[in-house]
């Protein structure tokens, strides 16, 4: 299967051949994408907490953390892959919980992207329930094609009121002329794991964070822009549509450096 990296996946605790597997298209799929560094899952507990929250919001049972963790560890044991992204799926068939995990292809930014920033564009879309991480195949096909056609790193979601909310697979932040961080309110976006740590880093650095709606026509007044997520980490944006930003904004650099240090500390544990 082209969306699976490696030879194996884990299905309900059993090692399976990846070549013939197709996820249940008729089921509601709740998922997480977890980064693996040196054979260790990054911020695993936070991902499992969010998965449980997504399931609970849709009144769907979620297997316990110990069960899911054992399946994830089994994947590392049978695979020769020690760096990359793992997709974790939970779905139900005939009232039975199913857990599937496998490595997926990833697109990490290059070192040059962190120095010069990346290009992004707006994409009109509103998540029906932004706090639930539920797989939407049609949206993913459309937005991936848009990203490919426009030759950009990410698509930023724009709602019907002209408000920027988040990326298709990332959270979105701006920096204003007072060095304050501005991001969309949490009830309007999927609350990210990296986003959570950026909030903590900002508090530690004494950087003010404002959760407020961001109108597209106001972004030209911002001095910096960045996105966060499992793959991009803290990634500067150099261009959003026709608006350009300074990819070397010091506040953004400080946040990025602090996040890299946090990753190193987490992997050493």
C-alpha cells in the first residue's frame, strides 16, 4: 500500500503484511500521527490523551493507553525503521474496537526551510468539528492536490468569514509589532501537541500569547508567521499568499530553539 512505509503494520496486536492492507473505508477513523526519533515515540502520552479525547467527543470507546502503547512498541520491534512518522488508527466494526499502527511517508522541512522559511497559501475550508482528530479522506485528497499544484509547504484554512484558523496539518501563529504571539482560539482549531508546548515556552520566555480571530486582511501588519506540528516542529513562514514575513524574527527563533531543546530532553528520558 503506497501510504504505508515499511513491510509491516500492527493490527489489533498482530503483525501483518503491509502490502495487502487497506483501512476500513466505511468506519469512522480516529487517528494520531506520532513522530519517532531514535526508535522512541515523541510526546506519546500527549498523543494518546488527544486520541482518547477525540473518541470521547464522538461517544466512541477508545482502548486503554497500555494496550495502544504495547501495539506501538511492537511496531518498533518488528520494523527496521527508527526515524519517521507512525499513524495510529482507532475504529469500530460491530461494536468492536480496532487498533492499527504503521509507519507512513513523511515530509520533513529541510535545514534551509528553517532559515529562509516556507511558502503557504490559503485554502477555503471549515472543519466540521475542529477538536476531533477524525480522518477525512476527501478533504485530504483535495488539500494534498492543492499543495502539490501550488508548490507550497502547507495550506492554511480560511473560513467563510475570512478568518485564518489553522493549517491542514498544523497550527498557525503570527507575531505582531509588539512581539506578541497571535493564534486562533482553541475551540476553532485542532489543539496540537507542538502548539501546547509553544504555549508553555512562550510563558517561560515571557512572551504574551493572544488567542483571537485572525482576519486575512490584517496579516500584512504582522512581523512574523510560523506553523507548528509533528513534522514541521516550529517552522517559519516566509510567504502567505502575496504577503511576506521575516523568517529570522528573533521571538520565533527563540521559540524554535527552546522547542528543539525540549525534544532532545524528551528523547533522552
